C-alpha cells in the first residue's frame, strides 16, 4: 500500500499526487547498495563460474576437513576422503555452471552431503562389504542433490576430454578454461595468433568428428 | 557428416561463451528457433567446451590436492626421516645423472637447438590445404604425421626446398638426426632457397646430434653467415 496514511511520512511541497509519492517511496526504500547485494551471486559462485583456481583452493581448504573427518570415521583413509571431496567439488562446479545453484551462500553443506553419499556408495560396494558404517543416516530421498544424470554427464564429459591429445589440450585448456585470449596463448607458445586460432578450430573439429562418428545416432547432420 | 566451417564454428562459440552483443544474440536465437541442425551444433559445441573446462578443473584439483599433501607433510615426527631420505635420493640422483648423462655432442646440440616454429597457418590458405594441414600437425608436435603428409607432396615436387626443409626439421624434432642431416644440407646448398641459411645451421646441428663430428666440422659457414658465430661456439664446446 503506497498511499499516504496516518502512519507514513508525508512530503508536503514535493508530492502532488500518488504517482510522485510512489517514485519517492521507492527511492527511499531500495538503496542502490541493497539492490546490488541482492543481484550479485556469492563470491564462490562467481569464482566457479569463471574457473578461478583461488576459489577452488579456498573451497578445498574450508570444507575438506569435515569430509575427511567423516570418511576417516567410516573406515576410509585420507586419500579416500580426497577422492570423494574432489568428486563433490566437481559436482558443485557442474551445478554452478549449469545455473542450478546461483544464490546459495554456504557450499559446505552441499559438498559434505555429496561427498558423504559418494563415500557410502564406495563403502557399500563389493570391495568394502566387510566395513562397518557408523554414521549412515541418509534418507532415501536426499540424493536429489546428485541426480543420476549428473554422474552420467560427468562421465560423458570426461570421455570427451580423454579424446584430446596433449597439444590440443594445451591450447584449448588455456582458451576455454583459463579464458586467455588468443594473443596471450600465442605469445606463451611462441607462435602466431592466427596459428593458435587455426589449431583451436582444428582441435575442436577433430573432437566434433570423433563424437559424431561414435554417436552418429545422437547428433545427426540435417544441413 | 558435413564439415562445420570456421565462421559458423566461431559464431556458435561466441554464442556459447556469451560474447555476442544483445542484437547479435537475439538474431542468433531467432535462427536457432527454426534451425534444428544449428541447435544440434550448439549443444555439441557447448558440451565439448564444458568437457575441456572440466579437464581444466581436474588439473587444478590435482594441483590443490598435491599442495594439501605438501602442507600436511610439513609437520610430524617422520620429518627427520624425510631429511635422510632426501639426502639419499639426491646422492642417488647425482650418481644416476653422471652415469646416464648425455655425451658431449648431445649436450652441445641441446644447448643450441631451438626448433623452427613453422610457418603461419592461415585458414584462407585453401589452395595449399594439404601443406598447411601438415604444418598444423608439425606445430602440434605430431612430427610423424607431418612427415607423412609432406612426403606425399614431395613425391609430386621432389625439388621443392620448402618441403625438404620442413621434413628435415620434423625428422630432427623426432630425434632422427641421421635422416634430417642430408635433407637439410641439400636445402642449404640449393641456390636461392629462402631456407638455405637455417637449413645449413640445422643440418650442422643434426650432424652434431648424430655424432658425425668430422662431417659437422666440414660444413662451411661463410663469415657473414647468420649462424657462423653460433656454429663456432658449438665447435668450441666440442673441443
């Protein structure tokens, strides 16, 4: 309700009608800084969106200890804990990149939950049947954080990456992951910018050709 | 499977990476709405880029994990044992290096050899597609692929100095100095070849690398040859 009343301030000499009052009230109630705070994602989200290694390092340092504690209590080793934590961080990254997580302010709970379920999967596998799980309190429906297609997608993406040779990885990683421009990559590798552009195109075409050959039914050329 | 031309690839790439202006993006999305083949290409390219980024993430995670291990290892009672192990490792490494170190000509070669980076590969060079295709392989370090492709062209043009020069360079990069030397030195002696000077230098280094020092010393370098000073330095090291 925007109209003036006994409990709201009036602005004699400034407002002459309801429309003017609405404009002034909005200016007073939504300061610029407050709007920016609402719009901006948390630093760790924007960090993952731009593949910032510092963000990865910070998430690792802040949240690995809890996962390690859990895994060690459940028959695992530090190396096991690192494996499941890295997998959880990878799932978090994918979720952020897909836009599935935008405004969550605390990634620790997500990382712990995913890592925990991944470790429980390991524990329940045939190789670990002899282990005793001390803290298995998961609910049947809580795995919604990691839907089945996430793991399938990660497996598919890893398979795609495995098809690249080292030289292509060197160029494509710098361009797509590190977000360097072609000139910087060319200077670092001691070749011309146009050569890097061509190499990038050819590497991506090799990848496209291999995927279309293997999964011809999935991607069909209609052109 | 039809090829995807470079402008279309780069347009899709710009769309996926969010580098189109608002107007360009709107126009592209209008085209997407009616072009199923384009949608398929966008999906494929988006996923390929995502795969490359995932590969980069795995690399960073591996680094962070290694850093964690180092940090954890900086404290603890076993650190004193680590010092002894490090000393033993250094001694063992030094002995191993001494036994297996390269001989004098290999060291001279390694000190002075910097591979030819190759020629610029422009996409517009459609008339020399086979040559440039091999050049891309050369720049990517696929020396054998480059040699195979250039050798096929050399059969059609056996006197072509560019082909002989780069096949020689690729052989040298592939550590087959004995094959590289005659190819390069034949270009060095070819009148008017733009590659003559570099070919003489690389041919000389190929001889050094393969241990044929007698022939290497006999390679003539004119006083004003751009690599005369370097060749003298190599010969001095061999003495």
